[in-house]
């Protein structure tokens, strides 16, 4: 089998952990598999490098930031290759460009265009374990680029896709995907399996186990992922197209507390207004999530929508001039909100899921401000201070049952 194994920064944080990871890899190799490993920078290295840059120039160009940040992964690939050599297996470390990673030119948030995997293939044919630096590639100017924070997951999936790997294992410091954040919800249950779509929703909603671009790519190329812990080495959670377990009603409860709601009060109730508003937001490169438009009254209407909290002020600035021209009374940015969502492929075929969620919120005396639904997700906006209570109450409504 050709197996891609990815190890996150916490899994290689110090010498002891590097040796433990080398042990997992060499065992896989000795079972007769071809092994390609993708690794992140050790521990907090990437954050430390960012801090170092900020000391010198907080407005450093993105090109130079990428040059700097890519160095973190260079350290871990070399150390890991040395650890594997010590255990008596042949290994070779490769930087992103040596492993054939080609990206677009968007420094600090580049997208992988392709992986020319000939070099990796050639090294595997020499019976080597190939250790690849995650999070990085090369653009058309032969400059180093990075893929955005948490990008090593995507590197691993890209190799798995390009080489038609049989399995892509993502080792991390949690032992799988849970029905809620296990640090906050003690009764959270580890899932054996989850579909790509469900994982994508949970990843986007801030479950923070897998980078969402990596899940998108895995779905697109039909790659099965396994999320597991490098510490416990117990079976983790499989992310796959069709799960064998009977469709669970819901697979998880997630919260997102880094959102802002933009509220525009008193827009003219006429055609083309929503189009113009969201065109301006798109031009500012802001992602819009939940949109609500009021029923028109006295020739005016209100529009509100959520954006990432970090983009709140930027969004208001992008709309200010247009709104003033239209005589809009207020446009403000409310950051006192949280989004709590339930995700599950089972809700497509079961009724009563929404009411169960709302009942849980009502039990906890939490006011719902906005509701938004899709085929496999129901989200509500609530006061930020209520977020943890809401997750706990909704989780227990769906999962603390005897039947
Ligand atoms: N080292 C990079 C980061 O911390 C990439 C990764 O960990 O996946 O964001
Ligand atoms: Mg990292």
C-alpha cells in the first residue's frame, strides 16, 4: 500500500515526540508499505517566527514572510529524517519545491496547482521513506509560497491525490473527530466515521481538527482520510464518502465565536440593492455567511449578514460611501454574537431535528436571533456569552439518550 502520513506541529514538538513519530513511520514501512510523510513545523515554531518578523517589521511583505515561515518545516523534515535513519530505515527529506509542489502566486495563502510527484516516486522506488515539508510550494516566479495557517493538511491530501495513495492518515494531538469540543463538553463522543460533507461543515464551523481546504480537496478527489492521535495510536475517525454506520441523525455540534454581523438599516426597497451591497463586500474580499433581509416596509428594507470578525470593520468601510449615498440611517458591526450549529447527513431524511435543537436552546433560556439551514446543517445566531451553554444543551439533547 502507498500510505501518506501527516504529523502536525504538536506531534513533533520535541526530540522525544520526533522519535515517537519516527517509530510510527518505520513500523508502517516495515509492514511492507510505501510511506510518504508530510510534517509541520515543530510546536509553536510558526507563531514564534511571526513574532520575530513583527519585532523587525510588522508590515513585512508577504513574500518575505513566506520565505521566513517556510523555514519551520525545513527543520522538522530534516530532524525526522535523522530520527528515521537512527531507527535503521532509509529516509530522505524534501522541501515543498523538491517534492514538486507548484502553487499560484498568492503569497501567505497560496493554492496548490499541482504536485509533480516524479521525485517522490523515484525516491520511493529506491525504497526510501520520503519526508516532505508541508505548508509550502513554489510559484511561477520560482519563489517560495506558503498555503495559509494549518496548510500542511492540504499538502498531505494533495500528495495522496496526485499519487493515488491508498490511505491518508492525519496524525494530531486529538484522537479523532468528536460530536463537540471534548475539552468543553465532557460527554462528547468520538465518531468512528464521518462523511466529507459533514467534516467540511464541522471544519468550517471551527471544529479545528482538519483544515477545511484539505477536506474540500479530499472530497473532490475521493480521498479517504483518517484522523488519529500520534500519542495514543488508537483507531481514529475515518472521513469518507459513504459511511458504513447507519446515518447518524447529527454528527456534531459546533460553535463559532469569531463572527460579526453587519446591519444595514433603511435601504431603499428596490431592485439591485442586494446585488450592489454584496458586490461591494465581495470586492473587499470578505466572505459572507448568514444573510437576512427584512420584509420591505414604507419603501425601505434592512439587510444584515455575518462575516468573519476580523473583517467586520473592513466590511463597514467598503459599504459606507454607497450607503450614505442611498441615505441609509445606520450601518453597524455587531461583534457580540456566536453561531452555534448542528451538522448531520441524517437530517435530510428525518423531521423534527430543527425543533429539537430549538427546544434545547429554549430549555437553556437562550434567545435565538437568526436561524439558517442547509441540507445537512442548522445554524443559529445567539449572544456570544451564551455560546458554551448553548453547545452543551444542544449536545445533551441529541446525544445524552438511553435509546
Ligand atoms: N506550520 C504551519 C502553521 O502552523 C502549517 C501547519 O501547521 O499546518 O500554520
Ligand atoms: Mg503548525
